[in-house]
């Protein structure tokens, strides 16, 4: 193969890699699942996520829309129903799948919403109770 053909292939591969990296960086970052942060000095908005329910994905997309504003005020945490610590959280707070629970800095429940919470309504919930 000629040198120019190799060069063209390398350029093509490099451009493909750059596009893939750019797309990867544009993906939303995962939400924190470290529930031990609850009651440790900063309020938290905890969403009980169930991978088997489409509404869980809908809620994540709603949070994504207002994520910077939410994270400026509270920890935004995910309680994944498949994890033991999430099961403990659900028992402690009496929460079910597809429920958002607003918790004070010292661990007290301030508010909850069952079902998908629009991003703007999540912001309003935080503003109203903090």
C-alpha cells in the first residue's frame, strides 16, 4: 500500500476517534449513589430508581435538565433498588420506586413526591423546603 493511502487511513481513524471521544464526553455523568452522605451536613434529594420501570429513565432526564441548579443546593442521589443500601434507605424512609425524597442536612425527611417530578418542580420543591 502506498504511503498516501496509509496516511489517509490514519487520518480517518484519528477523526473517528476524536468524534467518539467527543460523543462520550457529551454523555450525562452518572448520579452519585453514595447514600451514606444523607444526614451528613448537606440536604439531599434522593430518587428511588428501578431499572425495570421506564419512569425511572424519565425522572433521570428531568433531573438532567436542571442538574446544575439542583446540585448547587442539594446532593442529588440515586437509590438504585437493586442495591442493599437502597433497600435500607427505602425501609428507613418508607419510600417506593419512582419516589423523590427531599432530606434535610441532619437526615429528616422534608418532602416527597411519588411519580415523575418535572425538573422545574424539583427545583421548586427544594426552594420551598430549604
